[in-house]
C-alpha cells in the first residue's frame, strides 16, 4: 500500500491550494480516504474524510465551507481543495486509508507522507 500526498506549498492568506493523494497497492474504491494535518507542537487533527463512492463526506468545523474533499476512483486519487486559506491552516497535511468515516486517526491504518502547507499573513 502506498499513499503519496502532493500539492502543498506557500500561499498567502485568502489563497487556494489543491492537494492530491495518489494511491496504489490496494483497491482504492473500497476504502474511505481521510485528510489530516499536524502543525508544529500540536497533535494530528482531522480535516476531512470521504466514503468509497465519494457521495458522503465529513469535515472538521474549522475547515467546513472552505475545504472540499473529493476522489476519482478511476485515477486512484483523492483530493483536498483548500480555499480561503488562513495562517492557522499551516501544517503538514497527510492522507490516510480507513474503513469508516471517523475523526480519530486511530481509525485509519495506512498513512502517506505528508505535504507541507504554509499560509502567510
């Protein structure tokens, strides 16, 4: 199983980024995909998750209305569109594979390497 997150970078407050999570080594369309983030000195935090078919999703309150999670099962890729970015969104963002849409990281059993997102004020 491999999950590779990409698309991070440096952006000004109010800007947008689109993260991608390319998956391989498993049946992508059979699993929930989640995005988490971790800022320096803080615990890993749930951001969003999406179900197998892409029609059910859940968001952390802090990103609801600004971030959109999606997936393309034909391309084995999950996405996180991030708009109206704020400095407090600065963190390493990681994608993860699970069986249920849950907010706890312990419910996800494969993790990709993260991608750094830095939002300047």
